[in-house]
């Protein structure tokens, strides 16, 4: 019998860091647990320490086998991008300190994997995460984004296992998007 994959998705943020753990055995995905770390205002080192400590506690409690983090995009505000990068670094350090391999996915890859459209809204991501994981209610947006990152990581692993390509900038044509949707539908079906 196959060992279930347990993936921690992380949506890093300096005010709120979303996290979600999914498990897969065969073709079925379930949400183990999800939440949002509310980072108190204060000095930057203290805020980063909160992210590091709280994610460390989540990892010890949920025992994932790997972590998945969304890559930072370059924002029009370089200061905001730098701060987000530091929050992301604290999140990655929490996973690495716990001995977890970390995979990274772009926002486009995450949205395509979950919604089938790389420019999907946060509300669309929330709704699809709820549907894909059979959740009774919509998860908070930060937790939904983290769960979506974990779902993307699982889809990427499955596509690699069947010899399919990972989503990339070169695969965003209408034809390849349709082919990816059909492949993902077969994987989830």
C-alpha cells in the first residue's frame, strides 16, 4: 500500500501567514488542518521570529513530509517585495529546520493547478480549494492560498509521475492549458 503524501502549503505574509496541510493516498486529497498565523505588529525581527516559531509548532503538530511555498513576485513597491521576501525566508527556514524538503511554485502555477486559470481571483481559489478538498465552508483566504499551494505541489508530483510537463511560462497557450485541464481532470477523476 502506498504511503500517503502529507504536504504543508505556506502562504507567507508579514501580517498573516496562511498554512494548510493536505494528505493524499491514491487519487484522494483531504485537508488535514489549515489556519492563519496572525503576526503581531512590532519590530521586524520579532515578527519574523513569530512566523518561524508558529510554523515550527504547526510542523511538529501536523508532521508533513514536505513543504510547498509560493514564490515571491516582484511588486511595484520594492519595499513591500523585500518585506514579503523576508517573511517567506522565515517560513522556508521553519520547514528546513524541521528537515522538510521545500518546493516552490509561482502564483500562476498555483492558480492554474487549482482553478485552471492563472489569473484567477482569490475568491475563485477559495471556492475551488473548498470543492477539491470537500470542505464544509470556505477557508480564510490566506489558508486557502496555502492549501492551493499544497494542491499544486501534489498535482506537479502526479504530473511528473505520469511523465507530463510541469506548468511553465511556455505552456500557457490555449491548447496546452486545455490539455493540462484534461490531464488534471483525469488525475482528480
